[in-house]
């Protein structure tokens, strides 16, 4: 049943969005949502930077720098930077970042996240013209990309591998089911009601086990390459990396750097995604079984962010996106898993519901390829969701009802960006 919400005009919606981001600001960074997510998450912050670029560029700059305080000497940007002493599991006691020589003084996780930050920096520059800030942040993002190219190309073909479902940003996507099922049964015996409500207990225990295996190996790239049991080339992670490589190539002249290495990295990612992940749709590849994971999720459309995507792949992927497997059968864009898959569940986070951030990424892809009608559908559908249900974490793709947390930062931030474009259009 759709929850009642008073009608709001665009100006009021924008004020509401800014109020959410103000409330979620800690003084150093933005938490994704009060209560459940009390720290700073990496790709959430990238979306916050994008959303605030035209409204509060000062806060957008502070957001990115706050996140980069957590960068490791290896170049790895962690998926969580811990801000407060507020309880969260798994917290600093699990990650033990302070025991690793490469870690910063601030406490962080030991995993990374989709590298959207190059695109976020370009977005901020595009809307502010602040070349001085580009010069400040650019070296850290070069190091982030070098880390991915050196420590995470576990398949040797130019793609970055995720080594944990949390690194995808799409934690319980069905794309990870097969690889998780191959892990040993884990039982820690802890109970956490919040977590049990959000995902199956056995999977969450495997998540913790994977994180602790990596931690106990000293966060070693050699361990990831040779022993770690979970290693997957994800099309969304790599599509985002490619988009950030291209953004960095465009920013390079501002810092008197050579754009060529970034452009060459983007080309390597493009070719590897076509050769390794394409089979009528982009699928994740499990490096441990060396097989494609044949479930089509919203992550399958990450490569559409590439303006150089060949026409055959572009047209085929857009056809899948617009078909009854995805947008063609739901009232709202874009379900996080194809609805005909046995794993589809409209109530469970990344197994069915729609998300503002992936809608925004696909809208960005539509703009990149001049797919105006698709872009307008994604804009209108996403704004309709937040107008009706508020800035929720995710939404039912059939009836538009809100799910998960309320006052979710990236939903508010990206609404601001969509509204700014709507006014301009």
C-alpha cells in the first residue's frame, strides 16, 4: 500500500532534499542515513558530491576531502571511513585498520567501493570551474586508479575485481549468490535483529568471514590473487571505473598532467568488458570458476556509461533495459534484478527494488549516448518515486512504495541534481 505523502512542488522538494543532507552532515562528512548507517560510505559520498555540486559546492568539496582522509598509502579508498563512536557492525574492531602500516590515522574498513570519485570531481569542476580544487584532489584519485590497476586486476585482463559483495555497493545482489554458496558454511552465533531483517543470516556471516580472511592476510594483494575465495569482475564497478578514467583524462590538463594514461586505461577496460563480460547482456564473471554469472541485474548496465561503447552492445543492452525484463514491466525505473529471474524479490534490497543512484547512473548513460527519451523516462520516473514516497533508501518498482531507511542521503542528493536539470530544460 502506497504511503500517503502530501503533494510537493519542485522548489519544496529541493528544500526538503537540502534539509535531509544538512541533517545527515556530521561536521566532517555525510552519513547515508541516521541510525542504521552512522559513518561515511565511499560511493554514497561520491553521489553526495554530485548532488551538491550546483547547490553547496563548499560542502561538496568538504565531502570529498573528508572521504579521502581515509585513503590508504596503497591508494585504496576504503568503503567506510568511521566518523563517530556510534555502534555499527562490522566496526573498527573487525577491520583493525590501525594495525596495518598502509592505513591512515582515521579508522576505516579494509575494502574499497565503486570508484565514482573521478566522475564526481569532474562533475564538481563542470559546475564550479574550480580548477584549484581539482589540483588538490586529483593526485589522490590517480593513486586510487593505480591501486585498482595493480592490486585488483586479478584476472590479468585489465578489469578490477571485487573481493567482497560490499565492494559492489549492491550488497545482496543475486549476482553474488553462486560465489557465496561455494564458501564453507559459517556460524558465528551472534544475533543482530537489524541485520537479520535485512539479509539472510548465513550470507551475512559469510560476508564477515570473507572480510576477516582478508584482514588476517594483512590486506595483501598477493593473498587476493592466490588464495581469496571471492573474486568477481563486475560490470557496474568497471563501468564506473571507466567513466572515472575518462573524467580524469578530461581533468588532467588542469593539473598539467598527461591525459593519455587515463584514456588508455579506459580503452583497456572497454575491450576487456566486451571480451570477458558480454554475452547478449553484460554479466559479472566469477574468477574462481572462470564463468559468467548468468543473472542480469541493474549492474549489467554499468558499461553503458562508456561513450565509446560499440553500437551493437549499446543497442542490445538498451533493448534489454527497456524490455519486459526491466523497465517495460514495472511502473517505476529500474528494478535491481530482471523480474523474470527466479532470484527476483521486490522486497529485498538489491534483488528487486529500484534505487535512485542506479537510476541516476543509467540516466547519465542515456545522456552520454543522446538517448533523450530514455533519459526523460528515468528522470520523470525517479522524481515521481521521491515525490510520492520521500527520500527512501529504495522503492518497490511496481507500486513505488518506499523501502529501507528514510531520509537517505544519495536519494536526496541526486534528487537535487535531477531537479536542477529539470529547471534548466
